[in-house]
């Protein structure tokens, strides 16, 4: 910005106007700088929040892995009890998911629900009502906004 | 703000100054409003980022749980092969942790390192050099800033 040299000393009114302009310029530049800093902080914060959440989430799974390790440690002794132990670990993992807000859906016999189930086939089923879930191929977790995935199922049809 | 009625028509110079003041006021108010919006967005984003990261992280563990389910599905058939399957699931979980940046530390025989190990006891060890890890009681994951927990170990002492 080139400075203009006034050809006469400024009047009191002009001085007040100049002061007002300087004040507004200062306020504007400060607000722009604050905005810039806020945006940078926002980016840093998002990365930090993400990393913290990642670490917290991973830490939740360590007890599951620890118990899997413990179950395998006695694998040579008694295979049957190992399987019992592993079943308990699986239940622990399912409970963890439920606590995190992602309940397991693996029930057969319930009516097919497109919000919870994804049909990958049909199967003629004696006894089962047509349109119900005949078999859960892969369990689903969560529902609505908090659905990780629907359950993959076979749907019962009337027997031929 | 009360408007001042000029007692004479404004000169061209005055009109330019008034326009400059109006322009600066406008810029300032816009910057302040942007800053306010950015702060509100920041709060909303932090919650969204957290929820997204949580869901993403949980989703990573589903294949581990699926394979645990599959291993148990054949439990009645052959316990030995179940154990092989479960071992593979454990290795899959360890690989996942490593991929997320948390390498497993479960090696015996290495020198005790206070950054990686937490000693919970000592054991007189034939053959092992005093001050090395004689036994890993519970594996550790990650290191430095990205450590989830140190490995819990027994440290070798000279045999009595």
C-alpha cells in the first residue's frame, strides 16, 4: 500500500475518520488471524481425537486377545477344555461389541427384516414359516445408524 | 448505530472514506461470523470424527470374530483342527494390531528394556544371561508414544 502525503494538515474530523479506519482494519485483520488459527487447531485436533479414539478402541480388544493366548497355552493338555475356553473368548468379544453399541444379530426363525438381514439365498424349509430366517450364514452387528453390517441369511420358502 | 445526517452534500473524498469504512466493517463482521461458525463446526466435527473412528476401528475386528465363529462351528468334528484354527485367529489378531501400529512384544531371551518390559519378578535361570527376559507372562503391544502396554516379564538372575 503506498501512503498518500496529505497536501494540508488533517482537520479534527478527518483524524477521527482515519482512527476509525485504522481500528476497523485492525479488528478485521485480528478476526482473520483468529479464524486462520482456529482452522489450523481444528485440523490438529481432529488428528489427535482420531489417534486417541483409535488407541482407546484397540485397548478394548487386548483382554480378548489375552484370553485367546491363555486358551492356546493349554492347548496340548486338553483340546476339549481349550474349545470351552475359546467359546468364552468369542462370547467376551460379542459382549464387547454389544457394550460398544453394536449388538449381535444371529437369530434364526425371526421374520426377515431388510434393516437387519441381507438375503443371499432361499431354502425350502419344513416347519419354518415362509419369509422367516432359515439360517444365519454370518452374524450382523448393530442396527440403524449404528450398523456395522447386516446379518447374511438364508430365507425360508414354502417346501416344494 | 444512529445515522448522522450530513449538513452538506458529501465531497467525493468523503464518499470514498465512507465507502472504505463500510467495506471494512463488513469484512470484519464477516470474519467474526466465520470464526463463530468454525468454532461450532469444530465441536460438531470432534464428535463425528470420534464416532467414525470408533466404528472404523470396531469394523477391523469383525473378521477376527468371524474366524473365531467359523473355528468353533466345527468344534465337534475334530478338536485338534479347531485349535489350529484358533491359533490362526490369534495370529490374525496380532497382525491386525501390528498393522494398526502396535507391534507385539513377546520375545524371551532379549535384554530387559524398561521401555518395553515391566518386571513382575525374577527367576534364577540356568543358561540365560542375568538381566535378560526369562519368561513373558503377558505380551506387550506398541512402543514409545504408541505403546498400549509394556510386556509383563520375569527377569533372569544368576543361578544360586
